[in-house]
């Protein structure tokens, strides 16, 4: 079991290490365009729209890159196309980065099985660049388009109806649900349901966006704070990602926390969900109003109850940082465990 888990982690880390530059580059350019625009909205003007498009391109590409390189780690080059194309299609049906991880593993193991099919010497030469990529892409894409897509769409519709039915419920309960959903998959389908629910009612019920605007920025700010409070628990790469996450959090880009969640989902996702819930509840209970369909600190000029909005952000980010740092071990300890697992694996091979 330990050996299998170590293998899965290795494949996941291969995907996240190749994904990280896309998230950072796209996120910083996107944040820069919004920051220079000075309003919590899609920027206008040739230069700022260009920056926005560059950032969106980075965020569009990181999902297929994540899925592709997880598959590559499992089954080498023939798995790249099935992994990337499958992850891209998963993103099209709103499965987000979590969908890309699942599809990456599916693509890798599908291609691994295809490589075991006995072929003649002439066909083997074609298999790496022709037969296996085409067959693998068809199988994985078919699963996404005809099997996974419809249930995801139905699940999103179900969640939206559930939120509509809760609109008249206790603010604390609704705040916990919206905050947790907004933070959970950091820009993915569950996040989109919660944020769109608040954004579409910003004109009539700005208090909804007052809480969701906080939950949008808590995950990246919380992880940035965590790397600052306990640097020994994060690699040099993660510490650099923490600096980028701080910028993205201030501008209201939840995806800044994705590199951390992809590297260590079991510890990071519960921590950011808890932080999102705390931040959203504090803002709801304080009666904060946010008149922009956006989040982060950049919307402060259009927020009523600015002091409590900032307090809610701090409370949520601190919750995330404290929980994730309590769960994580120092990098050195994790490396020792990894080395021990490698030695155990070598012994079992012997």
C-alpha cells in the first residue's frame, strides 16, 4: 500500500511541477490586468485586455498540462496526447483541475495497458507515435465526453438548485456552504456554482458577494501566509508559489492556491475549505456589502463595511494557514519518509 501511494504521489508531482509555471505566469498577468484596471471587473482597453487574455491563456493551458504530464509519468510519451486532450475536454465539461488529475491517471493507465498488447515489429515502430496515442485518446476522450460529462452537468444543476432553496436560510449556514464551495476546487465547477450564485444577485443582495468575495481570496492568501509562518514545511518551489499566491489572493484569483492543493490535496483542501467557511461566515454575520461581482482586496473601494471585510479575510486566511501547518510535516521529514519508502521498495524488488 505504501509503495502504491508513493507511486501515485510521484505521478501527481510530475504533473504539478510542469503545471506550476502556467499557473504562476497566467495568474500574475491576470492579476496585473485587474490591478491596473483598478476595479473588480474584467478590464477594458487594448493593453489591459491583452494582459487579461494572456493570463486566461495560462489558466486555460495549465489544466491539460497537468493531466498530460500525470499520464506521461505513468506511461511515457504515448500518454501525453490522451492525457492532455482528455484533461482539456474534462475542463470543457467544467470538471476543473480535479477532473484533470482524475483524467491524467485514467489516461496513463489506459495507455499502459495498450502498450502491453503484443504487436509485430513493424507495428511497434508505429505504436509510440500513431497507434497508441490515437487509441488512448479515443478511449479517454470517449469516457470524458459520453460518460463523465453528463453526470457533472447534472450535479452542478443540482447544487445550484440547492443553493437557491437555501437563500432564505440562516446566514451562518449559507455562509458556511458558500464559503466551503468557493474554496473547495479553486475556480473549478463547485467554485463556479457558488460564485455565480452570488454574482448574479450582486445588484439586489450584495451581502452574498460580501461573503463570497472574502472566500474567493482566502485560499491563496491562506497558503501564502502558511509558507511565511512555517517555511521549513514547504519546498523552495512552494515558497516561490506562495509569493505569487499572495498577489493573486489580493486581486481575487482563487487559482493561486492550486499548486499547493495539487501537491498535497489531503491536507490543503480541508484547510482552505475551513478558511473559506470562516471568512464567509464572518462577513455575512457582520453585514458586509460588496457591490462588485469580484473578490479579494481590490474591491475594497466598493465595499460597505470595509473594516469587517478585511477582518473576515484575515480570519479566513489565518484559519487556513494554522490548519495546513498543523497537518503538514517539515520538508526534511517528508524527504526521509520518501527515502525510507524507496529503500523498502528496493528491498521488496530484491
